[in-house]
C-alpha cells in the first residue's frame, strides 16, 4: 500500500516536470516569444526530482501517529492569559470601574458638541468635493 502511494507520487512529479519541459521547448520555438525563454534540460529536472524523493520521508499511519507533534499557535497569535477573577461583591473594584453619571443637560450638551463636530467635518468634506479634491467611493456612495 505504502509503496504504491510513493510510486504514484513520484510518477506524478515526473509527468508534471516533463509537461513543463515540453511547454518550455514549444514556447522557445514560438517566433512571437523567440529565444527569450531559456529551456532547462530535462535531465536536470529529473535529477532534482530524484533528490527531492530521497530527502522526503514517507510515513505510514502508525509511524505518523507515533511521531512527536508540534503545537502551533492559534490564528491571530496567542490568547491573553487572564489571572484572577472579578466578583459582583468586590466593592473596591466596583468603585474604580464606575463611570460618573451625566445629568440630562450635560448629556444634551455633549450630544450637541458631537453633532457640531460632525457637521463641521462633513462641511469640509463636501467643500473639498466641489473643488475637485479627494473623492472616495465606498460601497456605492461617495464619502
């Protein structure tokens, strides 16, 4: 079983190399492409495949399972380790994490300042568009 898999893998590599070699020869003879393309001798390709096969270690299922495995890092890097726990009854932590509440008037003033800055930004942006400045299309709309 294993010998057949190794043989078929090698055979496929030789076939692939020969097809590549033949296409290189054909392209080198093409008058439009001319002599721009060099042809690597098929003997060199065969030699490199033979060396690659010698270097490759083929393992059966039992040998693969017995071989030591390396642990790979998760996608996006290692996860942060969180030490300790926070409890709802932890009053000291509660005080430090509290956000001061706003009165209704303070909130309205805050919202107004935000909306004014947005209006100012958009006014500048539209002004630039009229002058023929930077225009970026994002999902079908100009921003």
